[in-house]
């Protein structure tokens, strides 16, 4: 935010302690608008109602902060409609399901000799799939348990009330 006054005066006068070519600056009218003295700057610039004062104050704070710290560019936020990215185990489960479908269709088309090997392959893939699903179930259960634990530690009475339900009348 720039200075709202059109005329800014800088006062410089020679001081006896300095050399003849040097001057020492005295604070001029622009001292009212310096970042070191925000209350005076607000008094000068925000003469008016409360809304105007709040607007001026917020702009003043934002300009000082952006000058001092810079402006951070915002990145695109995640949309809630997008599906979450599956973890490694979930991706492997999807892959094994696809493999099982392929093996089932190949099993149906195979001769009697090949059906034995396809059945054995399907058994191995199903066992691996069962193991992965069980591990994923335990992971989700652990997350849910940790979430409930933190909710209980944060507010035990609220958690218990929610767990047991509202008090019944009658």
C-alpha cells in the first residue's frame, strides 16, 4: 500500500558535527507512514468509520508482511471428489484380482491337462491375495484404533457419551 499523501517532504540540514560535504537527515513528514510507526500511520490514513479503519489496518498489515516476508504462491489444492491414491498393497491387490480373472478365463478355455496347472496357479494367487487383504485389514483397523484412542485422550467424556449413546428417557 502506497502513501496516501501526494506530497512527501524530506528534510535535510547540515549538522555541525559532520564534515562540510555530509548532511544528516531529520525525520520529515514521511515518518508518519513508516513501518516502524504503524499506530501513527493508521491515525493519519484511517480517518473515518470503523469499516474504513479496519480495511486500512488490514491492508497496512498485509503490505508490511508482504514486504518483509514476501508472498507465497498457492498451489492447487486436492479436490475431495478425486479418489485417493492407493498404497502399494492396495495396488497389488487390484493387480492380483485382475490376474485371477485372467486365470479363470484361461482355466475355462483350457484342456483337462492344463486345468490342473491353472487350478494350482489360482490357488497360489488366491493365497497371496488373502494374505494381502488380511494385512490391509489390520492396517486399517490399527488406524481406526489410533483415531479412537486419540479422541478418547482428547475428551474422554465426549467419547464415552458418543460410544454409549445419548441417555434414554423412560
